[in-house]
């Protein structure tokens, strides 16, 4: 079987539509992990993903009659763009069925390339069934996204390029993202036939791990539910043809979480300035998990940035979760005494660590419950900090892996506070540098009770704080003098209608 695929890969017709993408050294990631990390840059293809290879190779094998009939495919996005682009180059009509959950950037891209888009179903499998029925009804030629031997061969040209580009060196392992398995099957067949000593690791999103499920069962299975965060690899059942290759030749399957994918997106951006989509970052996430598990150093590890088609509005979520996924942010709920100076004492205890978030709302006269994010370098530091705070008498709840806290509660801390009399609401802006937050708390917290506090480090040059401070009317003049002395830009928002509606 492997020899058959190697011959097909060597004869694949892809370069009328695809380019030979570079194999770049990820300098920062390599230094951090102590291994040489290489990234195969399939995000640089004309359609921003590897899918153009397989799509074009399939269509290049069609007869004139099949091309005249037109082609149809089902896709969550990247294959759709590959088919649309190939069809445009060949002058063939293409109908593309996409799940309604497909990111708009992918839908728009298909339409821009002349493809007719039909949105149907909530998942790839529902779109696939609809497209299959339409194929029989209209007489179209179906271009499968992953389970066609010619498509698998087209994707396998990536492996041929990798061995050519890194021919003089020894590759220890290669990490491949898996959805339906076309990319993994093509690369695995070529690598294991020519260089069987190279370890091949398949990487799946944990909420769509169809290959892992099939490997465990010894046969193809159908997942009851599929997570859509990594929409490019959101497939409920591994392909029939692809599983024939993968079941005997992949060395292992690693699954990764959404947070780990977000961290990998950041890693790729830091080294390439390219914004990978979640599926496109899967192999980097899996590689990092492998290195952490094995403790290996000095190895050469190849990853594939398989695509960069992501809606811009998803970047906020990715940025929010990447630090937790990299174990660089601890999220705690901490109980401190409800009295002036408590905030300052707590921040002083944190030391030189950067505070990434600080949420608090006055609730009672005895205890204050704060929601705080703190920069850490590892899980070890998080555990040490937790123990240190506990030893110092604080009641601390570790929320770092709490999904409700990460996705919802951090944005909901607040509410009305009937006991917060004489409260003034102020919005502050100050240079984002170590000690700025402590300076703020030192200036105000020791004189007046802070009854509301929200701060989130967004990586900008200026930090923004929303604070409620209880200031009796007799103290207003002294309070304003203290604000001027502090030197931070501020705005009094006490008359803001949103304050009265939700916080006052």
C-alpha cells in the first residue's frame, strides 16, 4: 500500500495551483523548548491552506466529460477554497456545500473564487450527506475532502518537499493535524516508506478525535458529538481510505485542548507573524505536549501550519485563552479583608509578577472576594504561588482550569452594591509598566475604601482601570487633589447611565 501511494505522490499534479512552501525554523519556540522546531508553512498557499494540493490533483485526473458536468464538494472551509480555486484555474463549475457554522472568511473566499456556496447543516457530516444527495440528483462529480486516493497523494507532496528541503539533516519526528485524515495519510505513507525511522505523530482536537477513537476500537467509529472550535478538523469519523494507511503506520495519536490550540496559535504568530487557524496550529500544540511528556532535547521536530483561515473576531478568544493554554497565567478567586489597604497588601504579596486581571465588587463589610489573573512561567510556579498565598492566610480557590470561570465569570464580576455609599466611579488610564498598579492602590487604597475594581492587561501601552471609591462629600476636595498627585489620566463616570443600570 505504501509503495502504491509513493508512486501516486511522485506523479501528483499540484504545482499548477500550489507552491512549494518553505520549511522554516521556529527560532523562539526552538530556544524555549530546547529542540529544533521546523514549521512547514502551508498557510502560505494561495488559498492559505494545504487543501489546494489534494483538490487540484483530484480534478487533474478527471475526464473532460466529468469536468463539463461540474464538480461538487462538502467542506468546513479549506477544501472548499481549494476546490473553488482549482475549478477556477480549470474553467470548471463548482458547487460547494458548507456547514452553516463555517467562519465567514472561508465562505467569502469560496464565493470570491467563483464557487457556488450552499450552506447546510451544523457539521461537516451533515453538509457531506446533503452534497452526496445533490451529486446524484444533478450528475456532478464529487471531490472528496480527504478520502480520495488522488487527494491523499496530492497532500502527500508535502512530505516529499519536507525530505527534499531537510535532506541533509536527521528528522526525529513529524506532527500532523488530523480531521478526516487525508493530510496525515499522504504524509505518513511517504515518510514511512522512505524514512521509517522518523516518528509520525497524529494530532487531533480532543473534541473531534475520530482517529484516536478508531485506533482504540480497532475499527472506524462515529463520534456522537464533534466540537467546532477547530472547524478545519471537525470530522466525526476518520476516512475509510485514510484509516487503511494510518491504523498500521502512525506511531501515536495525541489530542489537544482548545486552550493548547490557542497557545500554539500564539507560538506560531511569535515566530512567523502568521495567524494560524485552530486546526492549523494543532500539530504545534501536539508537538509541545510531546516534548513536555518526553522531556526530549536536541531533537529535530517538524510541524505543519496547515491553514490560516480564521475569522478576525475569533482572535479575542484566542488571545484570552492562550496564556492559560501555555500555563503562563494563573486564575485565582481570593478572599481578603474588606478594609482599606487590603488590595495594596495583596498586590505587594504578588511581588514582581504581572497582574493580568483584577475584578472586584463590594459585597459585605467583612470579606472581599476578588477575581485575579497573574502571569506565571509554568504550572510549578502557579502551585508555588497558591501555596504561598495560602500560607500567608488568604483563602484561595484555583480557577485556572475552571471552564465556567475562564469563559464566563471573568466577564461577569460586578453587580449592584447597596452598601457602597458615597461611591464615585472613575475610569483611569496609565502607562502599562511594572509597579503602576501598586502605585495606584498605594495612592488611593490607604485613604478611601475601593468598592469596585476592574483591570485587564490587554498587552497595550496603556492599562485601563475602572474603579469605585467610597468618598464622603467632605473628602471630595482632598480626593481630587490625591488624583492630581497620582498623575494618571482619569474620567469621572459617576453619572454614566450604564453605572446606574448595572453597578451603582
